[in-house]
C-alpha cells in the first residue's frame, strides 16, 4: 500500500513538473553520482539512515534520510532558513532519483542528505560547548530557532572537529507531518484527500503560528543557563525578519520539484505569518527586558 502511494505521488509530481523549466540548483544532486551504504546501529525516529559518498570524491559525504515523507520537506526548509540567518547547520541537499535508478535503498521518493561531519562530541553538554565551541553563543540562538519553529522533539547539537557546534535533526519543526505529506499529490479526482488537504492548508488560520508560551518557557530555560542569554535567544526572531522574499521563493521553488506545488504555497503563507509574529515577539520581549532593568541615572 505504501509503495503504491509512493508511485501515485511520483506520477502526479511528474505531471505537475511537465511545464516547468529543467531543475538547476546547487541544492539538488542525482542519486547516480553517489554510492549509498547502510549505517549499522543508526536507526532512530527518522528511520534507517544511509551514508552517501560521491563517486568522484569520497570525502564528499552526506547522512541521508529517506524513510518518511516529512524529513526532506521540513529539514530542507529549516536548513535554508537557518543558513539564511547565518547559523551553523550542515549543508542539506535533495537527492533526485536518477533515470533508471535501481538501488533498493529508498523507502520514499523524498530523500535529503545532510553534509557528514567529523565530530569531537556527538552529545556535548553546555559546559563542553562553552569551553570548546568557537561559536558557543549560537547555543542560545538554536534554542530561539527551536521555539519559533514549534519543535518539541528535543534539541540536538553536535560539536564538530572544527570546534563549531551544529544543529541537526529538525524533522519535528513546522506544523506539517507525514500525516499530510503521505497523501499529498496522490489524488485522481477533485474530491480526493489531497485536494481537501490543499484547500485546508491554503485557507487555514495562521494568526497564531508562533507558540509564545513555548518561546517564553524556552527563554526561561536559557536564562537559567546564562543570565545574559536573552539577546542571543531573541536574535533569530530578529534575523528571520531580514530574510528576503526572493531567497524564500528560491528554495521553495526547488522544494516544489519534489513535493506538490501547494506545499510550497503553504510554506510561503506560513513563513510570512511567522516573520510578522516574530517581529512582534522580539519587540515585546526586548521591551519587557528593558522595563525589568531600567537604566540608572548618570
């Protein structure tokens, strides 16, 4: 059944892409250019992970997720946003199934690779990060990103051998999941579930996409770690406002060569609403901090 859904999605996407120009993006690579291998004892919430090595350069490696329909979507959008805000994340690429691809690895057609990192510590605590990471201040910015994207699955950081911390494993971000993406794009009639999902996503109320209670509780957690962390936590709420629309349009356009076009339309609505609400939150929490600590007279 799941394989049949995959084939129906691919059939629909092929029709939808028919009138688009050829896909040319540095964020997309072909599966034929890589050798894939299973990673022993590396099976978590994202399913079985693979290691991809470029055939012409074995040092060009990616950690690959392919088992669920939401991993590529959410992690690609999250990565592009974070990189656009100049935060440290492994570069992400979408794998396009090459013509005649017969490697029996991929459980869905949605395949994302995150640049493989050589690590000093796979589970660094705050003390280790503070002492060894050159970009340790991003620790608190990552918690800001975590809360503004509505994550709830824990924040995973890695300490690489270049003494930088990186944020990874962001599938849980954003209010869209396998429940929606499994059925997206497989309809053959106007009353099917994908058409209803499209109507829902393109008309849903986005006036409260920022969960301020989650943001506030996460901010309190950061302040307990470091009383001076407020501006570092709030920084992503400011930086997301500065991401230009054409940058967002560009990576969503790439995403829509893989996912139904209406998924890109939904994210465009969602991110615009999120930018507006982050602006309000950033202003209010900065102002409340100034009121709590009034300036002393000279």
